[in-house]
């Protein structure tokens, strides 16, 4: 069996590359960056979900308002008219929730250490 001698400069280059790529500070910074990206992505998903919820509530309230207005055209004294302010409040509450979720998501991302 023959043995192969590796040039000490090659071994030194490998050791230096390993130290540079796996040094404590590099690993910490890389891990913190990955954690930050994960938190930012989760916050973005929360905002997307809130956007979908707001869109769905808007669709429902707009449809309900359309039905009520149609009933009012047939009968101006329709008791359904009393529901319109409630629908407006539902939209106002949903919008406030959306704003709160967006602000909370931004706050979490801005406060999270990025590395």
C-alpha cells in the first residue's frame, strides 16, 4: 500500500477555508439571518391572511348590502334597512383588525434581531 503525501499548503488552505466558513461568528450570523427571514416570512403570511379575511368580509357585507338595497327598492319601509349600519360596523371592525395585524407584524419584524 502506498501513501500519498499532501502538500502542507493544501492542508493549510483547507483549514483556513473551514475556519472561515464554520467560525463561531459566521455560524451565529448565518443562524440569526435565517431566523430573521423565517420571522419576516411568517409576518408576511399573517398579513396575507388578514388581507384575504378583509376581502372576504368585504364581499359578504357588500353582497348583504346589495340584497338589502334591493329589498328597499321594492319596499322603502323594509325592516332590513336597519342592518346597513351593522354591516358598515362589521367593515370598520374588519379594517381596524387588518390595520392592527399589519402593525403587529411590522413591529415584530422590526424588533427581531436581523443578525
